[in-house]
């Protein structure tokens, strides 16, 4: 179900964050929120675009955002020339 998939993603992210913290050897990052959100958003956009054959309208639809918002976010991540 969709709820099970969401829990799976949450657990995957949690595991990766635990691994990240372990690799820091007790050093705490300064901008973890921005790092995580930026990397996850980039991966999310890219995955949606790949899944839809880079059809921006379809990718925006499955992401639940407008095509304009998708293009704005793509520009931010250097995904558009």
C-alpha cells in the first residue's frame, strides 16, 4: 500500500542518516536540514523525470506539483540549461 511504501522510504532515510552520523565520528554538521532536503529533492525530481521519460507534465503530475514549480526546481538544481 501507499502507507507501507512511505514507511519504507522513511526507514531508508533514517538508516542513511544513521550511517552518515556514524561516519562523522561525533562531529555535528552545521546545515544538515538543507543538505538532506536538497539531495532528496534532486533525487526525487530526477527519479520522477526518468520514470516519465523526461515528460515534465507527467513528472509534475506524479509529484503533485505544477509544471512551473517543477521547472523552477529543476533550474535550481541545474537540471535545465
